[in-house]
C-alpha cells in the first residue's frame, strides 16, 4: 500500500468537523477504497477547546491557517473557512505555492480568484478540487469537468440556493407571504439573520459563474451576471403561475447565444410537469444541456454539514487515488491560461417567454390599450387571464396576466414602460421570465 | 504536451461510429482539455466498406477484434460490440492481459464477468471504465465510484430501461394498451423485434447488478435478482394508480436490509408528486441514498448513439488525463479481490407498501372476505377503492383495489393465495409494489 495521504483541515465548522469525524470513523474503509490511508495531520480553527466529536490526539493544531498552509507536514490543504478574501485566499495561495494539493468548498473565493488559483495549481501540477462549492453534494463539478469532456454546451440552469427554494415552496404549499416564509426559514436555520446574499441571488450568482466557466470555457465573470432576487414575488404570482401551468423557482441560467454568453439569476417560471418543478424545499438541482449527451438533470442536497462534507470527501479521495503529480485534470475544465475572456450577451437581447402581471384600474379601454402596446412591440401572446376583482387592490382594480410567446427582453421592457405611461396601472407591474426545459 | 493516447475501437455500430466522428471533429479541443491528443489508431468491425462518417485514413483495420486487442499499436481498447461472451469477452481479456486500458459499454459482459475482469485490470494497474454500461449518458458509475467514496448506501433505484419507460408513459398519456405501445416502440426503434430482454426486466437487471456492487461492495450477482416485467401491466392498473396518487415505473431496486441485500426489478408505484414520477419516455433516472450525502437523483438519456458515445468519451478522456500507471480507481469501487460474496435477502421478506387489484364476482360477502384475509395476515390498509362496474369483465364483476401500509411480501402472498382459494376471483389478481423516495 502507498504512503498515507496527509491532510490539513482549515476551518472546523459544521462541514470541517463532519469531514474529520468521517475520516476517523471510516478510516479503514477509505484506505481500502483509495489504496492508501488518509490521515488528518493538522487542523486550524479559532477555538481549540471546543469538542467537535473527533479525536485531536496526534493532530497538529494551528491557530493561523496560513501558518498551517506554509508549515504543516501535509500533502493536501483543505480550506473550509469561506470568504473571498482574508485567511481563505491567503492560505490557499500559500498552499499552492508550496506545492500542496488544495480542496475547497469556497464559492466566493473561486468566483473572485478562481482563474488565478487554477493557473497557480496548473503551473505546479497540482490538483485544485472544489466539488462542494456548487450545489453541495451534487457532483456537478466532476460531471462538467470530467464526464462531459468533449461536449459543446448550449445551456445550463439550476436551483442552487436552498433558502430561496425553501421559501418559494412554503409560499406555494402554505399560501404564506414571502416575509412569513423568510422568518420561518430563519427560525429553522435555513436562512441567515441577514438573508440578503441568498434572497437577492448573489449566492446563486457565485455558483453560476463557476459552472459557466466549466461549460463555456470563459474566464470567471461573477460580477457580470444579471441579478433579480425573490423578495418581490407575491403569493398572487405563485397562484397565477400555478393556474397557468407553471411554478416559480429562483434559477441561475447560463446560455450560449449568438451575441455571447448570458448569465442570469432571477425568479423563473418552469412548467409544472417538468422534473425541476418538483424539486422542493432546500433541495438543489442542476440541468446541463450539451450536444452529444443531450440533457442531464441532477437533484440533491445543496447544503448541510454532511452533504457538503461528502463532496469534500470525494475531492480528497480523488487525490488519494491518484499518485503525486499524476492526474492532470484542468481545474476549470480547460487549462486556465487558455480560458477566453467572457463575452457577455446583452440582457436586453434575451429571448424567451414572459409572464406579466398588471394590476389596473377597472375601466373600459384598459385592456385594449395593453393589447395595443403588446402588438406595437410585436409581442405575441400565449395566454391572457383577467381577474375582475382583485380584493387586495380594492373594488376598482382588476388583474391582467399575460403570458408571451418567445420574444425579446427589450420589447417587453418597452411595452411595459409604455403601459406604465398610460396612467391606469395600480402598483408596479410584475415581470417574470419563463424557462422551458428541453426534454425533462 | 504528453504523447498522444492511442486508441482502438472494436465495434462500429451507432455508438462506435458516433465516437469516432466526435474524436476526429473535436480533436483539437479534446487535446487541449486532456493535455494530449487522442488518436484512433485501429478499428475493428464486420463490414469494412460501409461509410460511417469518419475518415479511415491512417487507421489500421482489423476484421478480428481479438487480433486488434492482441496486436494493434494502442494504449486503450474500446469494446463496443456487446454480448456477454464471444468476441467481446475474449478481446477484453486479451487487451487487459496485454496491458491495455479498457473502456466498454457492455453491461452483459460486466454482469457476467465483471469481477474477473476487474481483478485482471487491478493486477496489471490498468483502468477499466464502463460509464456507458448503465443508464447511458448519466454519470452514475463515476458518481458511485468516485464522488461518493466513503458513503454507506441504504438504497438505490432507477428507471434504467428506456423501452419500458416509453411504453408505460405512452400507455398513461394515450390510454393505449401495452401491446399497442410496444408496437409503436418497435416502429420508432425504441424496442427490438424480440423485446423480451427489455420488457421482462433482464436489461434492467444487468445494469442493477453493477450498481449494487458499486454501492454495497458485493460480488456481481446478476442471476440472483427478483424479476418481474411490465407485460401484464394493464391500462386499468395505470388509471387506478393515478387515481390513488401514483405512477407505474419499471424500477430496478437494490436495498440493504437486516437479512441481506435485496435486488429486484419489477413494475413499481411511485408517488405522483415525486421527481422520478415525472421522468417520461425513453429518459432514464437513477436515485442513490447514502448516509453522508443524503439522496441524489440523476436524470438523463439512457440510450442512443450520441448519449452513449458521450459516456464512452468521458471514460477515454479520463484515461487521457491520467498518466500511465498513475490513477488507481478500483474498477468496482473497492479492489475486486476484497468484494464480499453476495448476501441475498429473501424476496418473501421484502417490506413495503403494495397495490392489489382484484376483479371479483359482484356478490354480498366478497368484500368482507377480502378484508378478513388481509386482517388475518396483519396487513393494514392505507386505502380501499371499489368500482361497482368493471365493463370489461361484465356486469357481474366489480374491481376492488387495496393499497397496503408497509407489510411483508410473504403476508401479501399468503393473503392473495387465500383470496384466490375463496372462488370469487375473476382473472388473476394484480400485485404491484410501492416504492417511496426518501425526499425527492
């Protein structure tokens, strides 16, 4: 049997502690599967005294993760601290410079510095694995990076934030408001005290930017993503969606178009009978459309200590099974120095179906005016629903819901702006994009 | 850049020809991703003259695949001929003995000789990759073999035969009979002229036996699988299932129980709102339940030249990215000489819910008799539906449908046998097992 693989874990929160426990309690089985033992040689965290359910005997403790990266007697540096900058970035750079393989679950770090770190790893012939950074336990990185090599990608999309999916699922199932469901999610630990990062789509955007690069071969461009969160989705939207045969999900979508790559995160209508529409609660899902394989959809736990630890463990065992300097999987699918600049497609040129919900004054001529504005912008309508009474808005109001055939974003924006100018709108119009799975 | 990886393809049917075309048309991109070129050095097939859409210039032609395995100047032998014995088995053995890596899409070969071939590969330090053998383009082998290392598995199940899923989907959507849908599937090329192997579950069983070994670490036991096909599923079953909130799928299921590992292939009721229930047509799906990760479901194309070629290509590029003798992924998840004997669980001890459809003479006392037999066997009922008139069976008949809570197979068999003995049954009773996804 080969020499043991010596690892150091920086960050002993839920994921790190779970990983350490698994490595200790399943040491024998892991050694059999990998052909060598995996030993925890060093750890780093803030509070040394805390009981985390694993045995620290014989493990070197470092208060400073950077010092661990620079000095510990390890082959692999596992970064589970989080954050795009600070200790995570400094210690990962130090580990790679020193010639250590790196495993990280840190989407923010990769979204900000992924290309730089990939270059560093590849120059040194090191592995940089990050399965846990996107969609938790779902093996989407390995699938894109290894299984689908040679495929050309047209679109990928997914539910990549459990907090948002939990809230949207609860809203539909219980008929509760966004605010109530958010509170519930916070109570259950599914949402942070400050939930902005999740509900406004930033978390999804970080993950999407990594998948985009793996699929399309561009440099990571997390700051060039069209972003809309779910905080203005109402129970009325959810009910109207269901009546029309759709369900609302927060999707991250990356799509190849004639003018570049679209990256967008927004509430999205998906057909009720599609597989992804059934993905409830904190569960994640990622769909990948490619030309040789066709369509692949993966559904699984997107967060949680154990599920994330499972993905980290897969990354570590991949390194254990390879021999030093042996395997040359490019970190981001193709060698980092060959990644192309990101060619951003204009969001105004996005083409797709749209759901438009308008609350209007209930008077003659309004409907004709709306229809005219749509026609003026060459927008063809798939369905029109009119509710005569909208109790929340008073007796004088009615709700008009339009679902368009595929049209251009700019046309929808122009039409909606024109409708706003007519003076009969009560409140802001709601516009939600529709995404249609190809087959599943 | 490293030396080119030289491959030989045995079998130039739909998959082999698709693979060859992709390797030629995407040679540059593949070389960039793999860090070395992949060149087709040799091919073997029956008819040399046929145009298969790729350039044979400079490629050595072998009429005999075994000769190619023994003599061609190649690093990797790709077996796409099919069949458990004959040329496929002989040539793969010859290739491994000679020190070539092997990629195969051949489930029958692995189901019959997988452990022997894995031992041979591991003794020689070779890779034996077979992603395409199970569920076509879905990366389930890689996921079990690499991503989930360290997990303990409780159950896996899947829709692994596109022919059966196509037929069941059509029956439900169009209200057609099994026989009509089978004819349609044959016309469209989804079913063979002799469809027995697909519709009686043998194909699913081969695939299941491989997944069982990857999950549970036992020797492959394809001949110890409980088997029931879909040919006696009627449109009445499908409608009754839907009325009760279920859909019928042919599932292969492997499950760890207190008395051993269950392997079973049979028509199965899955809840209508589960994700797997939405998997329509020829699409496949595999669900994996493990203790660290939780539940993972993968959905995608299970067959077809391109989808299968994509999986083969992933296997080849994995070898291209590794360096000779470098990577030591055990072929069947753990080293073949450490696989345990298969401990088969008794099917009579299977526990689960059951759907039981009885066509009975419409007379007083029948219902009470059925209820008594159920009670005598301690079977608790979740729902009971009685249709007074069953037109197909005549005015004197009625249909009684029972759905049980979790109970033991032996109890159901005893109760049904007792009911048969009462003399009021018209036709054979229909018994369909229920499978409940854990979360998705």
